[in-house]
C-alpha cells in the first residue's frame, strides 16, 4: 500500500509539472486538450484593437464588421468594411505565430504573434516596421 501511495504521488507531481509548463501563449490558456490547429480554425469576429506605440502610449478601440474565417484545409478569408482578402495560413515553427499569405499577386507571407488561443478567444499582435504594435482580440 505504501508503494502505491508513493507511485501515486510521483505521478501527481509529474502531471502538475507538465501542466504548469504548458503555457505556450502570453495570455493563455495554461492547458488545453485541443490542438492549436483545432482551436484556431473557425469563424472569428474582431471585438477590440489596442494600438501601442514604441513610446508606450496605447489606444483601445472597439471593432465591428471585421471577421476572420480560418479553415482546417489551410485557407483563410478576412472581411472588413472596406473589402475582403483570402489566402493560405499556417502556424509558425513553434506554433506561436499565425502566418498568412494573401492570394493577391505579389503577396508575401505576413506573421502575427498569437497571444491567447482558447476555443472561443483569439488574440493576435502585429508589430509594424516602425516598432508600433497592433493587438486584435477576436471571439468565436
């Protein structure tokens, strides 16, 4: 019986270390049974945007009319009040970046850092060439 309790405590310790080290994204989740690809695919609606300058000042705006559909087959479609764009997507090597390539001629692959990826919540951050950052929050 004593051996069984010790084995149980060792297993519990191993599981707790594994769970606490699973925090892939800055804002979570800490643990998920769904794969990253399963969580990111679906129809997303932008709700909020935070623009932060290199000097540290930030502006938060509510967004409406912006949707992002990410398909399991590696395609995406983004729609906003000014039009739409479509193309292909993939996760970066460490699965902490969403990389997209528009189907428009001459397009290059663009990346957005995944800050949060839950089954119903996605936060992406784009860093502009001048160092400013745009963080966009989506809900499913």
